[in-house]
C-alpha cells in the first residue's frame, strides 16, 4: 500500500511548524538549536517525498547534503555552546551578551 503524498507533506509541515514555534518561543539556546534541526529534518522529509513520487533520485541526494550540512552545523554549534558555558553559567538567549563587552 502506497502512502499518499499529502500525508508526507502534512508530517513535514507539522514538524516545520513545531520547529518554528520552538525557535520563536523558547529562550534556551540548546532548545533553539534542536528546533532548527527539526525544521531542517522537515525539509528533508519533503525533499525525499517529492523525489520519490516523481520517480527521481535528485531530491534524495539533496536531502543527504542537507543532513550532512545539519551534522556539521550541530558540531560547530556545540563547540560554541561549550565556549559560552565557560564564560557564562547560563544558556538563556536573552542573557548571553558576550559581544557587547
């Protein structure tokens, strides 16, 4: 049994909305980064769904690149978080003002 395209799109849209709400509403930097990951994963779901229903593999290749870029973004962000935690005892976005001096 084949799952219709609109179900994949609905799951992708729901994940994107949850991720966008997490970015906009939360103040913890770690939660914001996880919400960004959720948004990128929803884009990957949509890419794979469209490429599968069109019978091509280009969308799946782009989805692999999106996953690779997401993994590198996580590694860099965690490094920045470790550096921030050495200077400030909190991960609250409003309280991190390291650039102001």
